[in-house]
């Protein structure tokens, strides 16, 4: 069996930086620490990424590319079950790049590129959620007046964007550790989709409850 080609140093640096940023928060990780994690010299790292912002921007570009591809899946959402898996997939992606969301305000205040590009991310998320709502409406599963669509979409984007920050505030020492990922993602998907509940047809509303109970093991009957 042929050996796999070794990963290029530039890619290894990105992977190490993402892991460290996610574990400790971007403000707490220096490029020297990233180099040490890989047992390479700081000069070797600077050859590929002359500044820390370049590392961050490359990681953001990877996230944005994956996000845009995933958001297209909103076009195939026709019922609550489709919406559940779409939302959970979004939260899984956010989790893989959680440092962006954990340190979002700090990053935006220091990095002009992220400041402008994250506004694009929010617009793309909102557009995808509106597409999701339109699909549910066409299928007869959602009853909502046109003027309310934008407000509902924006509210869902707010929860989607700041859910991990909420988890972190609730439990700063453990919330963003890998062992807690599944619970955080399930709660995020549940609470984001719960915003649909007042507009859902009764059968779809019951199905949302069933999905929430099945995947989280919790009783949400009082809230859905």
C-alpha cells in the first residue's frame, strides 16, 4: 500500500492553530505557541503566515467556504425533520470553528477583514433561513405572514450565531470542551428551531417535539 503524502507545513500550521484557538481562545494563543505545538521554529511559521491575522483569516476563509456550501442545503428543506438536520449541521460547522464565535467581538474589533466578511456571513445565513422558511411554507407546514418572515429569520440567525457564547457564559470552564459538544449542539438546534413553533402546523409541531426528545433525551413538552 502506497504511503500517504505528508501534509504540507502550511496545512499543519492551520490545523494546529485551529485546535489551539478552539481549546484556549484566540487571544490566549501566540504564534510562538503554535510553532511549539508543531515542533517547528517561529521562523518556519512566519514563512507561511507572517502575521497572526493571516492565520486567522485563512481559517475564516475555510469556514466561510464550508458554510456557503452548507447553506445551499436550505433549498432542500421541506419539513421539520429536514430543518432539524440542516440546523444541526450548521451547529456542527460552527463548533469546528468555535473560536470565531467564542471570541467574535474581540476578533472583529482587531481585524478589519473579519469585520467586513462576518457581515456577509450574517447576510448569507439570513438568506438561507428565509429560503428554509419559504420551503416549509410551500409544503403547507408553516403559516406566517410575509412581514414576519424577515424578523423570524433574523431571530433565528441571532440564536444560531450567539448560542455558543451563551453556553460559554453558563459554564465557562467546560462548555466549549469536546466532551460537551453534542449537548451544546443539540440544545442550540432545539432552541433555534423552537422559534418556528408558533407558526408550525400542529403535526409538524408535534414532530419537532418528537425530534427534540429523541435526540436530546429531554422532555420539552412544556416549551414546544
